[in-house]
C-alpha cells in the first residue's frame, strides 16, 4: 500500500508538470482523480496504523489500499482485487471525466472527507462525459473552455432525469479543485478543532484551546509609533513579524524591558486598501502568518500592528498621526510604482496622482504627498523630524526615495525641503522573505490544522533577512535582538539580494511562463529552467561586491533551494508582474558591469528576451 501511494504521489506530481496549455484545460480532472485515489489510500493506511496501535488487531476488510488491495495483518500478504483499478500511469487520449454529484461536493474538493468516498450521482449524470484531448490541440484557452461547457450541457440534456445546472455551476464543475487542497496539504486524520476567528477574544482563549500557533502574550500598547504606508502581504510577513518577535522577546526577558516600546500603525492610502482596513478592524488588528517549508508548517498570530488608519475616510486623522509627537518612524512598502519616478529616475510630474497632491496636499493620494503633509505640520509646530524607512525591493531604496521625496517637497515648500535635508534620515535597507499571494486554501489550512479562522492570512517561507543602515533620528526598536543586522553600508547586501534573488526570480519567471509552468517550484524541477537559473546565478558573480560573512556559492545554492520550495506554491505569474520596473532595477546594472569587464551577458540577454516575448 505504501508503495502504491508513493507511485500515485509521483504520478500526481507529473500531472502538474504538463506544459501544453491545451492539456492543462482538462488535466485538472486527471489530477483530481489521481489525488483522490492517493488520499483514500493514505487515509486508510493511517487508519490502519492508528487502529493497530490501539487494538493490535483490525479486521482485514477494514484495511484497504489506494487500489482496493487488502493486507492480512498476521502474514503481511497483500491481496489485490480481481478487477483492479486501471494503473495510474495509463492515460487514455479519450479521458472519462466524472462530474461530482452536487455543488456542495464541488466546493468541498480535495479537502473534504465526503469527496473522497462519494461517487458521482446517477441522478445527476448517469454516464461519464468524454472529451477528446486531440480535438483541442489547436484551440485557444477560452475556446476550449467554452467547448467543455457545451460538452457538459449536451451531456446533461441527453439524460432527462439529470439536474439542470447554471452556467456558473457548470463552470465550477469543470474547475472544481485548486492545487492547495491536495498538493500542499496531504490528507491527515487530525482531530477536529474548535474554529476560532482571529480576535482579541481568541488570544484570551488560547491556553484553553491548546492551539499550536504562536500568539502574542505581550501587552499590545506602545510608547512610540512607526506609521507604515502600504500594509500588504510583504510588510505583514517581514517588518511586522520582526517587531512582533521583539515584543515577545521583551515579554520573555523581564530584565531586558525597554524604555521605549514601538508599535506599528498601518495606513492605507488608496481606495482598494479598504479591504485591508476592514479585515484589520474585524480582527482587532491581528492576523496570521503561515510559514511553510520542508521544516514544517507553523502559524504565527502577529499583534505588532496595533492601529490601522484608512486615509480616504479622513485624511486629517492620517496626517495628524504622522505629526503626532509619539510618531518617530514612517516606513513604507509601496513598490516601484509608488515612488512615482519616470524612466530618467526623477519625479514624474505627469503622474495624475502627483499632480493631484501638488494641488491638494490636504487630501494626499501618494506616499510622497502624505509624508510631505505630515512633515509640514511637524516643522510648523517646532517638532523633530522623522526617520523615513523604505522597505521596498529597490537598489539604494532609502537614497532613491529621499531624492524623489525632496523633489516633490521642493515644489510644495523650498524651506521645508531644506529643513528635511538637515533633520530627516533615510536609511537604506535590504529586505528578504518570499511571500506569495494569499489564496483561499491557505485559510482552509489554518482552519484545518490550527483551528484559526483568519480573513486574510499571509503565507511565506520560513527564511527571512533584514539588513538596515543604523541611521535613525528619533530612536528605533532594538530589532538586532531578533536577528536584524545593522550595518554602516547596506549596499553590498542589497546588490547581492536584488541581483541574485530578485533578478533570478525575473529571469526564471518569463521563461517558465513561456514553457507553460504555473508554479515556481515545478518550473525549478524542469531541467531546462532549473539549469538556466543555476547558470544565471553563476554568471552574475563577477558583478556582486564582496559581502561580509557571505559565501556567494552557498548563497546561490540556498536561493535554488528556496525557489524550489513546494510548500508555498509561489506562482510564476506573481514574479512576472511589473517586469519593466523590476528588470531596470535588477539587470541594467549587471549588464553594464559585465560588459565593462568583458564578461558574457548571454544569460541576462536570454532573460530579457523572455520578458520581451512574454
């Protein structure tokens, strides 16, 4: 049985590696079929082990493997049924696609115990639907999808007793599953937990529930504030986590209680930030980080964000928070677009939001406008300035934002520009933690494995790194106590990470997409793509400065392992976003430097060609 399940698992993985887009349209059925077979066997095997430990004897008829085989406990002999299921390795070109029996079954998917054992309902569809793979070879994705819908509709109409399905239900029937329901969460017989929504009340019940998740036990109040602009997945998996770990450190080390406790106030500037605002409001500004790698799965409820302000509701409240005496740091993760610079690297005066903020600074839409409005009030009131801490993936991010911000301020008030030049600091930082987009199935994992109901959790790898220039004008948290590296010059670390990790991500993204891959780990498993990434990283070594305490070969090997992490299922599409901005920041410098050194630029040229083709 174990061997059969391993074969099923390997065969299932091969289904994810198909590159032909026409195949991908119908292989979800094959994946579903194989996954359910595998998980039935895995469940039965676990039940066998559990019962054998409890009773030392189990009726033979209760122990069945993935293909119905039965093991005699006394002898260990496996008996295969007379008509075994067709071997998993065989695939007919004319594949039978059973339709799940109801909408509930469809939504249950791989994560449902009922879906594992319930056959298709004869009342819904007496016979399987046959869709010939070869008939779709030259169809585009949408046409093939429509063909599938028509095939389902025709089949249903051929059976008078069949249930009538809406177009939405038919579409769900065609695409009932999602990769995380099986691929990242193999079936387990975990005991049922009471599901608790993320809230302060959940923290109070934490000890009683014996939850496996790490939860804040510290007092959620602050002496001083860091206002963060752009609270998204990365900030919540990185800066907020480091701050949370520091608060835990103080809680556990009573003799190391600080004179100044920093908390985070999140701030949303754009209308679409309303979803984050509502989520944080509903959850008392708590959320969960789900960390996944070959080291295991961990859940960490983070309490470092203690306030959240949605600026479009009341811009004056937002500006006043920046102008408050208790606020010492304003940090940001607004991506390259949020810096509002043009291709020449200067302030984009044609940007509509920049034009708006220059005309109406009382209702700023950009990070530039919001920070300027706050600084203007601080200067007028005779207060100290702030530290502006950029945590974006950009070369010399602090210096870059300083240049753009001071250009903006010059157009508002030249006197304010001079004041900020003298009193404001802009440390450069290097930030690193792979954080894919959160999927609905990550919420399911949290519920099933940890008993936590989180409206918007974050999924990330276990690895994290933060290197910061130690130049703060109004104090800072003692992040070095929880692993943050403070250095006089962050540039060597920054170049290493941007050119190898971020550049490597972009290099593999476009070629992987063109090769038909959806997930980064499976693309890395493709010898052509994975081999190219290794070669790409090696080709950039001549333009990576010496980094204190870092061996570049070991760092590159670690990147390959991180890219290959199968548990977070990072998507190629995410890495391919904003390529015109990313390639400028990660590849332009290496191209110039390698050319100057008379070294080959073939790998970078291949990556750029992939972007152009994409």
